[in-house]
């Protein structure tokens, strides 16, 4: 699968929120992303503040540009980028 191809479920985005973003704001920021299909906290049991702010969003590929634009403009988002597909080496 090339980098340009998308999974049938959706396109994955890596998102890191800014320090101090509260739980209510996290839900609001991520749930209102255009085309969002799922939100996964990368390290849900992590006590380290830095790692606890990492999320993976699956968005409808048709909404990818709008989702990234909205996330980049949100002051509670430190960064948002499309997850790079990696080929596993056997």
C-alpha cells in the first residue's frame, strides 16, 4: 500500500494537544473534527503529561483537508499530521 492510499475505514491522523488542555476541551476539539470516525488516545493509561496528550483520529478520506485545516487552526492542538504508512520488514 502506498502512502497515498487510504484504509477503507478512514485516514489516520496523529494529533497532539497543547499542555493544560482539560478533558472537556479535548472532547470538544476532537469530536468536532470534520469527518471524524473514531478517536483513540494513544497512551490512555500514561501518567506522563507529554504522552497523555497524543491521540489518533480516523477521519473520512473525503474530509481529510477540512479536518487538518480545522485542527491546525485550533489553539488547543499542538500539531496534527497524517499518519505515515510504514511497510513492515519481515
